[in-house]
C-alpha cells in the first residue's frame, strides 16, 4: 500500500525520562534517532526536558533541521 501525502507521518513524539549515566551505549542510539527523525523531515514532539535521553534526541534532531 502506498501512502498518500495526507496519510504520511509528519510528527513523532518521543518520551524518555531515562537517565543514561549507567548505560552510555544509549547515548549514540538517541543521537542516531534524532538524526533519523530530522533526515525524514519529521517534526519532533517531546516534553521539553533538558536531561536524559529526551534532551539528546531533541538536540540531534534540531541540529539537523527538525
């Protein structure tokens, strides 16, 4: 099935209050997710926190234009 422009995903919400101090491997995954969101021209919706993985998603997406 081919999506039409009215059916295409335009916004994505990422919620994560996860603190990654013990799990550094999640840092690159969060950055990669943010970049992928921006590359697909999606709008990122998140809680606006400045800590944890949400902050990493948002910064990576913002830098790439999301």
